[in-house]
C-alpha cells in the first residue's frame, strides 16, 4: 500500500512541476509598469510577484510589484507602480531588461517562475 501512495504522490508532484515549467510571460513597454501577457499560469496561483533588472547594470534596483491573480491573461500597464522604476538607460545606450514573475499560492509558496527579456529603447 505504501508503494501505491508514494507512486501517486510522485505523479502528482511531477504533474505540478510540468505545469510550473510551462509558465511564461512576455511584455511590452508602456508608461508605468509593463503590459504583461501571461501563459500557462500554474494552478492554485493567487498572487504573482514581479521583479525587473537591467542586465547591463544589475546593481540598480528597478523593483517590481505584486498583483492578485484570478485567471486573467494579462496584467495591464501601470498595475504595479509603488515599488517599480522603469527602464532608463543613458542616451544613446540600449540596455536589456529581464522581468521575472513568480506565481504563488494562497500560503505564499512559489508554484512557478517565468522570465522574459526585452531591450529599451527598442
């Protein structure tokens, strides 16, 4: 009986890992925080935390934000602004920015992570 239970737990755990691995984001620049498109958000997600870094100057904290999740397909421009600083490379430089999204459940446990890179200005 123990083997059956353990096998069942392994299958459930594997299913959630596969689901989490498919989590994806893309984004477009706009005023305020980016317009984020979500795909394959892990089941059980109630909150998504965002963090942005400049890959050319990773020491500069661009911050991010938290957004409640209720099955929406996108996070509109300006949704997280309280702790977010948009891209601002000195002209004429072009920098690459990486936005990371962490899907969390109601207890704050991470269910999946997605990342997407984009240059600014484009």
